[in-house]
């Protein structure tokens, strides 16, 4: 089956960039957070006082046990009673997640 291996290798190589893109860019996520989220929430490192006391700072969210990419993606996509429903692209979601995870201490 020499042709089988030739099919798998291009499929695997094609999948690598998509997986790498899922990591996100923390700097882009920080800019997005400053534009979209900072109205209610503290978004920067060392910033622990949100404008809305009911909105935990991103640094506190990042510090929660068990918080990782999957948990943050579910959190971003889930409705929150006091938060507007954001329509983020997958790239924006991953960038924002990368920023939040960069705040872990």
C-alpha cells in the first residue's frame, strides 16, 4: 500500500497550521480585551479592580483551578446574564484566550 502513506502525510501536514492557530496571539487578545471587555472587566496583568464589581478581572479568571483553553472557550461561548453576547471570530476567541492564559501567575 504505497499510496496510503502518501495520502496520510499531506493530510497531517495540512492539519498542523490549524492546530497551531488555535493557540492564539496574546498581544492581539490584549488589544481586543482593551477594546471590548474593559468597559466592565479588568483585563490587564496586575489589574484586579474591574469597573463592574460583579465582573471578575481576567487575572482572577486565569487563576481559577482547572482553567485552560477548553474551559475558557466554553466560558466565552456561554451566555452570561449580565454580559452582552459577544460575536467573536474563532481567531478572536483564541487570541482572547491566549491573553487570559498569559495572566496566570
